[in-house]
C-alpha cells in the first residue's frame, strides 16, 4: 500500500511572503488567491484558514513588509552610533537590490487603494524621521535637518523609480556602489553650520 502524499501545511507567513513577491514584481492588482495557491502548491480553500479575503491577505502582507523594513533599518542603520556613518549606511542600503525597495517602488504606483496609501505613508514618515534624526545628530538644526532628510529621501525615491524604469539595467554592483558613495558624499557634509 502506497503512502498518500502529505498535504502541505502553510501558515500565514507563507501566504504573506508569496504575496509580497507578487507585489514587488507585478503590483497589488496582480495578487490573485488562485495563482498564489498554485504557486504554493495548495488548494485555494486552504487560504481561508488564514485570511477572510484577498484584501485581508494584502493588508497582512503589507504589515509584514512594514515590520521587516523596520527591523532591517534598526539592525543595519540604527545600530550604528555615529550619525555620519549611519547616513553612509543609509545610502549604501538604499542602493542594495532588496525586495523591500521593489515593493516600495511598486506601492508608489498603487496608492489608489486606501490601505496601500496608509502603509506607504507610515513607512515614508518613519524613514524620514530616521534621516532627520541622523542629520540632527551631525549638527543640523531641526528645520534644516527636516529639509535635508526630504532631499535625501527624494534622491532615494528617484533612484528607485529610475531602477524600475530601466528594468534591471542599473544592476552592475560596482556602479551602484559608486553611485551610493557619490550620493553620500553630496548629501552628508563633513562639517555643518546649519
């Protein structure tokens, strides 16, 4: 007697991560429960053990992305005590080919959904606050630090847009690293009187 194959048991994280992968490469509108179930090798019915509907899944996936993004910034940026080095690390991290950047860039185009706009705004404001604190840490007054943070973040968003527009033709790691260093040299002054 043959053993029947074991059914795959998924948890919410499996669905959320698969959803984030779709969002990163195709956008929110491409998220389809049936396609995700096929990709994950389960029936569509198993989806309903974890989520009420498609929107519930997307909201949950975006919360996961937000929490993961927070954790990465805390580990790779805020763990650095020196604000100059912290800002350099920000620009280096910004140019790394992380899925989080793809998700952010895609969400910028998917703001018509209220739940997307809400998460996008929260992530953006958190990141701007990190940058502002770092600029204040190197001597900028609060108002100037806020403006400098906006400028730095605008460069980041512009880079994401350009990288997405060029469909991966900006992938040469040496060029990206040089770009990140150049941006850092332009946006992190050695001395401040602000």
